[in-house]
C-alpha cells in the first residue's frame, strides 16, 4: 500500500527524462524536498538549475515521511549541550526554528496549498521513571533561550507521565509542498528531469561532468541531494551513517481527533499526527524503527501499530500502510555542506535522522549560501567534513558487524583499502578520514570493527 501523500497526489505533473547533453550553473542530483528546496532558492537567485532524479518527484523518503516540521528532534538538546556546549545547541535549535519560518514564508509567497498547520510538538512518556530526563530536557532548552514547557496533560487519548512541549511547530502535506516548489523552479527557467539515473560525477577542470542514462550535464556546481550519497570516496558517508526503517499506518479513528504532534521519549517509538483525507482528519501513527536489513515480520511492524491504534480506537479502520528509510548519523547531526574538503563546488545534504522536513530547509539554506558566496551562521554546526562522528566506535562496530554483507564493508572492499592483506583469524588497521580503525577478520572471513 502506498503512502497517503502519494495516493492523494497521484495525478501530479510528470517530467520528461533527459535525452541530451546539456549545461547549467548547478546540477542537483535528487528531486526530494532537499534537492527541490535548493532548486527553488538558486533559481530564485538567477542561477541556471538542472535537477535529476532516477524516479519521479519525491517518491522516496519525502513521499513516505510523516511530515512534521519541527525543531524538537526527540530529547536531543540535553545531548547537544552536554557534548558540544550551550551555544552549539542553541544554534542547532535556531537553525531549525528559522527553517520552520522559511517554509511558511515560501508557502505564503508562492501561494502553495499544502495543508500547512501550526501545531505544538510533544515528546512524551507514559513511564514515571523517564520523567526526570524530560524535565532535564526542558531545563536545558529553557537555558539556551527557547520557551519549552513541561506538561502532564495532552490531547492524546491516554494518560501520560509527562512531556516536553514546543509550541508553534507545524505539519503539512509534503507532496503538495514540493509540487509547489517544482512550479516555481520551472517558472524560474529551471529544468527538472525524472526517470534519469545518474551514475557518475567527474571533475572537469573548473567544472563537473555529471553522467546519466539520458545524457551528460556540464555544470560549475553539483549538489548531491540523493537519499544516500552514491559517490563513495573521498566522503565515505557510508561509514558514518546507517539506514533505519520505520512504519506508518493511516487510520480512520471514527472519532474526533486531537491537536498536536507527538513522539515517545524512548523506544519503542510511537509517533502521532493528524492529516487531511477526503474532507476529514485521520490519524497517522508511526514508529517501530530498526536498522534497515534486520528481519522484521508483519506482526512486529504494521500489526503492532494497528493493535496500538485499536487500544484507543477499537472501531478504527486502517486506510494506509507504508514504510520509509532514513539515514542516521553517528553523532545525531546531519551532514551539510562540502562533500569533501578536497573537492571544491561539490555539496551534500544527508543524514537528516528522521527530521528531514525541517533539516532539508536548513541544508538548502547552508548549501545555497555557500554557492552564492554568503556566510551562513549555522554552517559550522552541520559541517559535513567533520571527523568527530567516527569516535563513536560502538555505533560503528554495530553498523559494520551487523551482517557479513554490511554496507560499509562492501563499499570499503570496493575501495583502494586492502582487505586481502588481512589473513583469516587476524587483524589490521585502516585509515578512515584520518582516524585509525581496527578491522579483524575471523576464520569465516567475517569482519569485526573495533
């Protein structure tokens, strides 16, 4: 079953595939919300923009999101303050708060009808033992200057032990929004090509050549806006992220629904919001995330969500089921900016950690400012060339050793890093972004990272 957003917008304009060699100022690879946001800003600034996608517009993560627009990304601010300090945490928050307003301004300026609604966002718990960490999050968020509240009453159809509330957040229909962006890009003489797969990007003196199944694009700038950066080296983002799958059901509850957006403070994750469907409000219930590739049964995914919905709404009807995949960074912060410190004019935005509606606008503003030669006060927070994430060796070990066919190991094998020199039942050292990482190969040729 497809997502609500894609079914509701199944008759939108389709774009042609590329069938020629062309030139542009900027080539954007990926027509999700990040790529299209970049295309909107840059075409508005007078640059000649070309956007390519191997599928149709926003058919991947953007079309399968729950579409909450919020700066409240779980209980992240305690972590950010403790790890990076108050100013860093404040700048992360303000970058996302500004993104909410940026999206609203685009909607108002371009008259995009996308069901935008202001809502409070809540991170809640039903477990009394978790209340202290929620209260600590409230304290930290208040300390960095944002008016978060601790509450014990919400619109949810069950009792909670406590929640942190961010007011003036939002939700919308993401496909209606990106369709509006497409219209603006075309109006600004930008070009969008779908069902056109990019398979390589090469530097050509002061330009780039982007090779696709329909032709070659010559441009001064390239933005990698695909779900997962398909260029492996030298960025090595595959080694600094993993993919997480989660599930959503759209539910006709047969009852009047609450206001607000909600997510649990800890696992198992449950996420709630309302959405418009055929003139009424339905419930979008999501969550149950796990690392992509881990075997999961229907009973452990959709069935669990459906049973959870029926606890509060016994007579409900399940209208939609869909799943999505998100890129998760090891330090909980997206990678935004230069693809590599060794390559000029190649940019990336990835690892939005399930908060892509807001983070995509943060990323678009940072990358577009870089291309336009402007300073962006938040760029340092999301610096895509940072090395620090690799220090989280526990997460790296879990990612690499999860299966013998680990994405990281597979791609590293395809690199110029020598694995053949490591004997069975022996170890070796590889260099990853100037960090030494130990690799052990057991007697069955399975790799373990340390």
